[in-house]
């Protein structure tokens, strides 16, 4: 990113882990407990790559279960992985999750793809029968009102322990790769939840009048997400603007010229021209003020809009797009038109390292079977094909004023859209869709846009999309992330649709 770094790093998930077994086995079968402890330490070691780990060890009695629950409470964990190490009674582990209320993921990870049937005794068999208790715990959890999810597959060891009889080197088996991908996504989801619970979103100016889908109750957002919302005035930003020095403006100008290609006049759109020197300097000065506001107010995101009437603040907002695009690259999700719900979607995608650019439907291309998505608002460099282009806009269509805008397309490959909407009952909802960005012609009008080919033809795709009560904005991320976004929704108890 040419030297731009995140202003605020996402928080790591606090991960709880324990392995479940049956106390009666340890005296009966020498070596079994040590083998299972080794599996526990292997899992904890892998989880260290994904967050801050709190390993209780072995839970093999009801008393140990209550002790583990208190241990996880003390360490304020975001998620608990319950490793089924062998058979165990549900009475051992139910107290863990009656005491501790963090979401629980059962790990049904078999050490070997198959047992060495002709030389395996009961002791080695007990280290393999890890799925035996899952139906039992499923029933006990259901009757106790405790939600759980399970990850099923292979453990993924790189070598076979001395205790084993079968080959347990399964790290490259698809059943292990799939399982650990699921585990990593759960940890990322827990990290998103923790980050948002500590996040501060700025709401600068107001909504674009009449966009009813975007209006939201800010208290509702804090109640359902945990984020703090700071209501900001244009005069707040203007105060920082008045402190920007010539040196700070020039430094921001250097950043802009490093990140963007400065365009000539558009060959097709008469309102999209080469930015003037005055527009470039003003965008740089405003960008410096925007970053000062973010740092001083400790913001994680800004949604913004100002409808001026030939006043000073209209001039200020004319320089918004470039600076807010730079802030997107620094991990501060910035959405136009006051759309704070889409700022949330963008922030989620950014925390996950998948970009998250401000988009809406531009048009369908029925010859290419694509939907064209884009917007005139701030762009996210993480999804860009090449350097984005800056164009001087004589008119911001549908808005007052003029200024510099960003024109870009998304690099070809897998993409996922994430829309955060609000339904009639006042609940947030995720709308998620995977597709492929393709390299195809776009308009040269100072807007970002790209062709996305979804799983269905455009008309069929829109039939499903429009039934999900969407907002007309969304966040565009790179990669196929539906499984990850679904897990985030589930951990945050937010309804979702995947289409």
C-alpha cells in the first residue's frame, strides 16, 4: 500500500479451548490421557495463530466443567472450542456452557482416517471414537437452550504420536484442511464481533434526504452490534481543517499521487475532466483534516453526507471522496450518503482483510450475463485492478457541488457482496452473495464500477435479491466469503440470506 498502514488494528479474538473426556478411563488405560493432552496442546497451538488462546486443558468431570466455565468467564473469551477427545458424558461439559455464555463450537476431529483394525485395542480405539458423544451433547444442549455448531473432519497432525497404531499424519487431507478452514473462519468471526463491540462509528452530517432504506435508529445499531455511534457536525471537521498546515497538505498530496492515476478528460463524459490544480490541493487539504478527525476522535468508521446550499461546508464536502478513499485503505470504513449500515458492512469486510468498497447496482449487462456494481463514493484499494483514476467532476450527480471523484474497477476473480439492511421488525439483516468479477468495459465517468457474474442470470438473480428487503448500497469484498460472513451473522445473532 505504498506505506499506508491501518490507523487502528482489528482486535484479536479471545479463544477458549478445552478437551472433553471421561475420568474413569484414565486408570483403566495407561497412556490414553497423555495422548489426549497432546491432541489438546496441538489444537491450542494452531489456535494461537488465530487469536489469544485460553486453554483449560481436560474437562472430565462435572466439577471440572464448572471450573472451566469460570475460567472462561474470568478471561472474557469470545468463543469456546469444545474438543471431543474421546467419549465423555454430556454431564461433564454441560456445566461449562451453563456457567459461560460464549458461543460454543464442538470439534469432532478424528485423529486418523481409519483405525488399524487388526492391531487396535480398546485404549487406542477410545482415542478414535471422538464422534460418539456428539449426538448426546446435541440433545443435552438442545434441552438446555444452548446453541452450538460442530466442525467435523480430521485433526490434521503432521506426525503420528507414539500411542497411536494408525497413521495420524493427516495435515494435507481434505477433511483436515476443510475443518481448519472452518475453525479459522469461526475465529475471524469472533474477532469481528469483538472489534465491533469496541468500535466507534462517526455519523457526519446527515442522510441523503429521501433514501428511506438507509434511515436507521442509531440506538438500535448499538444495541444489536455493540458499536458506539458519534454524531458529528460539519463544523467539527472544519475545525480540524483550520489546523492543517501547508506541509501536511503537501504530504497528503504526495500520498494521493502515489495511490492514484491522475486522469485527463474523459473521452465519453463531458462532466468528467482532468482534475484542476485547485481541486487536487483542496482534496489534499481536506484529506489531511479527515485523518486528523479520525485519529483525534478515535473513529473506526465514518458515514457522511452534507447537502449544502452554496456555503462553506458545501465546499468542504467537495473534497471528501479522495480523503475517505485513503482512509478506507487505512482500515477506516467510509461510506457516502450517510449510509451507516453499509459502513458497518464495509468495516466487517475490512476487518476480515477482504476489502469492502461502497457499491450499488449500476446496470445489468444481459449480453455478458453480469451485474455492474459501483458508486461515486469512496473506493477501497484492496479490491482494485491497478491504480484507481481521479477525475474532476463538474457535477456530483444528484448532489450539490463538484470536486474530484474516483474511477476504478475491481480486479478479476472471486468476490462477495455483503449488504446490511434493516427489516420491518427493526432487526438488522445480512444479505450475502458470491460471484466472479470479470474484466469488461466500464463507463469512463468518474465512478467505480465492475462487472460481476453471479450464479444466476441477471434477471433471475435480481428476482431473489429484491425479495430480501435490501438497501440499495452494499460492500464489495474480494474472495468467496459467504461462509465467513454467515458465521459472523450467527455469532452476532443477526438473520441473513445467501443468494
